[in-house]
């Protein structure tokens, strides 16, 4: 479980295909602090650490078919920056919101507006889940507040710190991102569908 508060930016150093799986080697300042079999969020995708190379400050994670189909990981290239967050410590503050690292779907950036010190991003998604004004959404692993919620799109306002310290500075119109909708909202949706 995660909070959506990014700890570090990693850089993809190597991508290796292995039958239907892809192994990603990521360099970061926190790679040497990890342990094998630890869960870690990479752009909002919960992946398991399978190898660590302390000399290179890298760790390796593996994405399987199901993960590759539901996320934007197939489009990753070497040199790409990714948002990293280690799993939540249960005796600490929950600064973001409850994030599972289970991506619901991809979305496309359809607008990026400079608002004189902050940025407003608009993302379009399919209608299988809903967002609500002032509700929580996780975009590439970043916990954000929804503004301008519509049936198939929403916007988020990004402050300068978040823009500079996450991968938001590299998102452009047309890019795909990973979305995880609020878990409480998903339960409410499911209950309402069961009653109708």
C-alpha cells in the first residue's frame, strides 16, 4: 500500500524482454535501501524488486502480461524517468491518500496549461470509473486532487514542487499515464451497481 507521495525519481537503465515478461533495471538514490521481494511503486504500478546491484545503485523489477496490458509500461524506453515510492509504513502519517499500486487503466493527456506558476493537466479516460470534484486520483503514482470532473475526463492542478520533483515535467499532450481511481469510490460504485 502507498500514499502517492513520491520519494525519488528513478531512471530506466535497461529493459530486457523475457518471453512475455519485461525486466526493468532502474537507477535511483533509494535502490540500495531496498530489499528483494519488496513492493515498490513505479509510476503508480506496484512491482516487486527481484534484484539489486549496490555497485550501480540499481534495482530490477519484472512486469508480467497483465501489468503490461493495463499500464503504459510497454512504452517505457531507457533513459525515461519514473516516479518511485516505497510501500507505506503503517505507523506514519498518510500525507496523500490510500493508493494500492494497482493501475485501473491508462489515460491520455489532452491539455497542459501553464497557469503562471502552476500547471493544469487534463486527462481523458474511459468511462468505467468516475472521479468527483475535490476527490483523490493517482496519476503515475502521484496523489492529486481532482478539479473539473466530467464523465470521461478530469483535470489536476500541479504545484511547482510536484512539477519539478515528479515526472509531471515530462508529460506532454498525447502522452499516456497510469490511473488508479480512489479505492473508496470504487467500492461505492460496486455497491451501487449490485443494488441496481
